[in-house]
């Protein structure tokens, strides 16, 4: 975010708060590690296979495209509730209380990955705040590295950062790790700040808890503003400035790669991470490279309507987004008065407003992961026990982000085992979505709990008739029991017949081959569902007609859109 007076003020207050030792702490209870077999988390039962970059996409080991959605987390008292006042009830810890920091931030992650609470986040942007890495003392801005203490970096990486990363992994959440502090307003190749980043990344990229960790990626710096160009002039958008950016960040990537770390590296741009067009001719090399962008309503002269936003995106981000993955690692918005950094509304895609146009533009790009600025953008006052922030006002970011991230959770998620149904959980409840129309799911017509009841595509409505319990039938096969059936009727191949066009319907649960289905990953989170009776044939809708008048039947597998399905995890049965 833009380093204006407000944020300098926040930095001063942060350090003042952190120096207190007399706060009446309102510590959260220590969080035990969750038993994943009973967790209500949308991602707790998902793996975090190591991601890599392929072309312009972030990809999983099965070469599926992956797009992540999350929140930035900063373990420091100020950003963990103390900005609302020491006696506000939201300030839970201070005075370098490691356990207090862990308790609060683990609780936030638990909440924001909980399907039971309607949250489906699958990554955090984690800041190693200078609160931990600087020697204590009078207030200084976050871009001041004069009190950086290497030994504190080592100590609190082990005591704070690694435990939070491990907890994120246990919830199926990835981490984009950010180094301590922010860039000075002006940086130059081989200046003091460049040397500082080299020191930090030399340590971090060798740490056994970070180097090639399956859920860890690196964001190399935060918010450069201007750089000394190769022609000796300060600036942010000229080719000479992007040439200097390459000379600045390439050595950091080289350090990381030479240490044997192949973690994805996210590269910032200038102008508080808003300018990227010149990277096309000055690309950072070393493999697994993406670019980390910040976007607020006030950026690029103001982007509070679609045309202005699209034009600015096309100029500043699209050139590099056309060839590399993007992670928007800061954004937020709300109308004036809510206290967000970004002042704007959700609005309407294609019309006025910021949030809906952000979603539309990144969705069209297809390779953009993104997170909001802080837990406070989602939860009231950042409280893990509270409800949705901003009174659930749709024009502020919390309410739409909650809905959108839930929708995103059914697609573009990572798969670790390419040949099995590793993403399905025994006794897990799912909606089964058609690729032909993401709004249509497998539906038990009229919720009829009877032998022979019809299965069809129908608009998603959250009813029990559209929810199916996956039961592990052994040897890679699954049965699907209707949540609308009081007697556990399940999806059945009529008469155990492999004849083309045989009805697939609801029937009493016998546990036979006609009710056993192999769920095989194809790509981009989609699966084909094949019959144990004839593994060359599977679920299909005649002519891919999605109006509800054509019923599920057996057909040769051709890979058409009505033969491909996504499983949206709802919770445990």
C-alpha cells in the first residue's frame, strides 16, 4: 500500500504498543493442532502439493492450472487487534508474546478456511514483521533497517514464522512469505537495502522449514516506489528502470536458486507494486517466476469504473500477465467511513465500482491469484470469533469476497496425485458440478427418495437433493449416497448394464459394481466418472443439454464438457 502519512503513523503506534509490558492481555486460548479427520475446514483435508510455474500459469504436479485466494497476515500486536486500542477487547497480545501471536494468527487461519463458517481461503501472505526482526527501541518507519538484527530474524523465524506455516499446511493453505518491512521510497542496485534483502533471502532460502517446502512461496520485497535507472535517473516506468529492476531482483533469485530452493518467487514492480509493463523485455530468469501486484481503487489515477480499470490493467499489468502468473498480494475496498485503505465500492462488473471489476478482470486473465490486505477486511475488527466485517455491506470487500472465494473453491484447486481421487474424502459431502455450466450440478429431481428417481443437471440451490456423500468403496472406487435419502439410496447404473444410454439413477444401496464409480483426474480440477461395470464408459448428459429435461446416463467417454465434473467440498457427513 502507498507509504503515506497514515502508514507512518501506524508504524509509530505499532512500536509504541510493542514496547509496553503492562497490558492487561486478553489472550486467546492456546490452539491445539486440529484433528484433520473431523475438521470443518474447506481445505483441511486437501493436500498442498508443491506448485510450479508453467507458461503463464501456476500449476500443480498434475499440470493443472491453479489459482489461489486468501488474506495477508502480519503477526504483530498492531495488526492483530491493538490498532483498536489496548482496552478495546480486540488487542489480544503484546510484549513479544510468541504464544499470543501464534494463538491469534492460528485462530484467524482456522476461521478463514472453515467451510462451516462459509470461508474457503486457501493461502495467506505472511509478513515477517520488523516487530520481530528489529532491536526494540523508539519508533521508526518500516522501511528503516538501521535496527535490523540478524539473530532476531533467525530466532523468530523458528519461533513464529515456521509454526504458522506448518499450521497453514495442516489446513491445506499455501503461504506467500514476505521479508521484513517495506522498501525505501528509492532503491538502487547494490545499495544498503539491496544488501539487506540479500542477507534475508540467503538465510530464508536455506532454512529447512522453507527451502522447497510444499506450501511455501517467496515474495522478494514489498512496494518499491522508484529505482535508480541504468541511465542514472530515478523513476518507475522507463525501460531503464525495468532494466535496473532486473539487476536488482535477479541476484536475489540467483541466491535462492544457488541455495537449491526452487520455491516459486513473486517479483514486485515499482510504483507501490503497480507497474510491470517493462518486465516483458527484462524478465527475471531462474524458473518458477511470477509477479506480485498491488491494486487499490486509487491506483493508476483512480480505477473506480470498468473502462478506467481495464485500460490501466492493459497498460501496467497485462503485458506481463500474458506470459507469467500474477499474485495480487494486496487489495481492499469499502465506501468512505469503514477505515479501509482503498476507498471504493464493489459496484457492477462492466460498470461503476472497483471490486466487481477487479474480479471480472482477473477472472478474464485466468492466471491471477489474489488476497485482501488483512483479516480485518473479512472479519469484524479482525476478530476470529466475529462475523463478517463492515456489517456485511455488499459494497465493502468482506461480503462479496466471502461469496466469491466460496465459488472459486470449486475449481482451480491443486491436485497432488494425478491418477487417483486424492481430493475426495471418505464420508465427505460434495456438490458435483458440470463443466458445461458451472451453475449446474447433479440433482435428484424433486428430491424424490425412491428407487429409480431421476438424476439430472439443475441450477445449484444448496438443497440436500444436490449433495452427495462420497463413500470409499475400495480399490479406487466410490459410491455416492444422496443426502436427501433417509435410507442412504445411492447413484446406480440400471440393471448393472453397460449398454450405451443406460439410465444412471437413484437406487437402494446394495454396494455392488453397478454402484461403484472410478473418479479420475483429467485437468484443471475436472474429473471423469467411470463405471466399474465398464471402465470405458461413464457419466454423460445426452447432447450436453443442461435444461433439466435430459437425465444422467452411461456413454463412451470422449472428454466432452458434460462428461467432466468438479467436486465442491461442503463438509463432513
